[in-house]
C-alpha cells in the first residue's frame, strides 16, 4: 500500500469549464522520491497544492481521491484534514526569499511548528531546531535562530526551510521546485542536501520540477504531465533508458546538454505537441462520456 | 554565521525627534492647559480687541500672541483648542484604524465572499464626496464631540481598508503563509500571527496619518461651525474668525493655522519615522 495515492484527481477553475487536472493518478510509496515534471502550467504544482490543501480559492477539486496513509483527505472535514496534513506532511517551497515570514525571527518560525503540531515543549523544540540547523550545515545555529530572514542569504534560507520541513519528522514532503529560485552553484548543494536528508530520515518526497537533470539525481520514479494529464508514469531507470511517450522523448531531447554547451536549444516539435493535445482532448471526451453513463 | 551585510544601526532620525517633540509639547499643553494658559480663553475684553503679538509695537503685556476682535487671548485659545484637536485625533484615529484595518485584513486574507462584500462597500463609500458627507452626517447627528468622531470613523475607514486589503493580499500570496497552512494553522491564527505583523508598519503609518487627517477634519467642521458648541475654543473656529479680520489682525488667523499645520505634519512624519526605526525589514 502506497503512503500517498492519488486516484483520478480532477480539478478546474471555479465557475468555468477549464480543466486544470485531468483524472490524475499517481502513487508515492513510503520513503520514495517521485518526480513530477512538465512544462509551465502543466499542473505539477497544483497536484502538490491539492495534497497539502493550499490550492488557490479559484481552483476547485471536481473529483477523485487523495489517499494519505489510508485515509481519503477529501472526505475529511476541513479542521481534521488540516491537522492530519500538519502531522504527516511538510512543504519545501520554491522561493526561499518569500517563504520565511520577514517580520519574525528564524527560531520561532521553526519551533512553532513543533510546538503547535507535536505539542513539544519550547525547550525541546529549541534543541531540536538547533540540531537540525547544524544538520543542514549552518555553522552558528544559535545566532541564525535569533536572526531575521533578510539578514541571511538565499541559499542559507533554503537550508533553513529544508531543516524546518524535516523538523516535525513528516512522512511526506512536497518539494515545489526547491532549486528553481537559486543560482546554479547553490542548486547543486541544496539538491545534495535534500537527497542526504531524505536518505537519513526516510521521508517520501513528491518532487515538483521542470528540470530533468534534477530528477535524475534525486528521484526514483517519475510522472510526466501535460495540461493536467499524466502521460507517463515510470521508474527513473526506464525513463532515462528510453521514455515510452513521444512527448517525454521530446522533453528529454529538449534538455540542454552539458557536453554541447553552445548547441542551439531543441524545442518540442509541433507534431508532438499536436498529438499530445489530441490525446488530452480524447481524455476529456472519455471523462465526459463516463460522466454521462453514470 | 550571518552574511557580509553590515549591521545597520538606526539612530533617532531628525524627523522622529522633531515631530515627536512637537507632539509631546502639544500633549503636555493640552493636559496642562488650565494651569499654563496665561488668560481665560473665553474672557472677552472689548477694550483689548485685536492686540498684536508681544514683539510688535502696541502689544498688551501678558497677551503673548495677541488678541482677537473680541479681546480674547490667542495663545490661551490655541492651548485649549489643542485639547479638542488631540482628543479627536486619538479617539477618531484609533477607532478608524481598528475598524478599517480589521475589515481590510479580512477582505485581503480571507478573500471570497467576505472580500466581495467589503470591497463593494468600499467602492460605494468612496463614491461620496467626503467633506460633504461629513457635513451631512453632522447635520443629521447634531454637532458635538461624539458626532465628529463618528463622522470621521464612518468616512475614513475605507482609507485603511483599501490599503490593508492590498497589503494582506500581497502577503497572503507568500510561501510562508502556505507553510503555516500546511503546518495545520487555522485561517484566523495565520491571519493574526503571519499576516498582521507584516502589515503592522503600514498600519502605524496610516494611523498617524489618520490622526493628522482627523485634526484637519475637526478644523474643517469647526470652520463651518459644525463642531462642538461655539463657545469652546477650536483651531478651526479661530481660523474662521481670523479670516474675517486678516487685514487688520493677521495673528488671529496665522497662529492657529501654523499650529494646525505643524501638528498635521508632525503626525505624518512621526509615522514615517517610527516605521524607519522599528520595521525589521528596511523597504
């Protein structure tokens, strides 16, 4: 039984027919890192947000199940759902510059979670926060805990956010493009840090990214999304050995090569996009047919 | 280990010191008016009408800033006028702030129906011409301190609601709010612990600005004789009286006007100064 299992999850814009997620199904086993790739607007972040209950108000879930640790989150009353997500999940956000509250010191921002969710004592939470900051290679945890976010660099803030995500020992972390806002040199450190922390704590991660290079380094399995439709669900080894779907192949071919840094970029061919669009339209028809039959 | 940015020390800026001193002086004057005022602000002496201030020739000893056309002491009237001005500034300013900021925070953070309702109310409210609206309100409520305060609160809450709504919306889109939500916080607790501290600097600036505006509104209403009873000295009332005799006795108009000007300026500078000094994030 997977720890997180999303079944036929559909979502659309409130009051409009535009579909954002089209019967998405995917599984994340305990301790597994699953990548979620796709171009901008493919709905990869939306899946993460649906799991964590942080969807924007303009988006409504129209069907499906999000089964977390054996319970369908969507059937729970909001307050119960919130506590459950708080106990089991955490978020590593995209932009470390906006992910820490600018008017509060670092320390309480990490410890509050422990005190609120796990009912730890303040002192234990403090010790734990200090240990975690040391674990993410912050050299002077006490001083950092007394600092305001704007006094720290971007890479440092992202390490703090990683520490904070692992603080309550969650079973699942949603990492929403955690390296996108960082520069390339810092990216590599942060990826390694996430991989190390994941291995040590055995946390499952839903890793949202558009970077196949990142996927190859940290993930064990992968879902490829296009317009809210899962095109391919595969293991990393199979994917890089040769993707089954034409769009995935084109996406892989479009990744810039380190061996040829001056080569021109390869776009996804028009024909592949047209074929994929047709597939999306067919999926829509199938869904509305099913709706009619029921 | 912190990064290489220098630790920024923030001295008391001249703007904070100057505006703070003026307002402290004014508060002291208002509190101590009965004891420090050289004359009775209401005592008329028609033989001493339109006496110039102390440095001019023909000044009457004891009447430092001269007298008006009824022979009342201008300085004493300004001191007593400060009582009403500051009472209105504090009470009306704070009430407007609390009501406007609360509504703005709710609209900007909770969004949805609450936002639609509050935003439409703001739109409708702002379609009324404010001065006319306040005069109309006072005409209905009848003159008096409470009416002035009600008028200011009823008219000006939109000023807070609009700005704080926009700020709360901007803050609500930040990832730290998402993190708080994931951590199992309720909406209300997120609003109070995550959003409020970040809009507080703006609230402080708006509050002091609103206090200045309240002083002006009170002066406008006194000017058109809709403030408290005409016997009590008010800055607006003095300006209105001084206007009629400005060619013969400029000081009756100018001294209350300068006091009013400095007070309103000080309020707005105090807000900016406090923000510069205490906002943890320099923007």
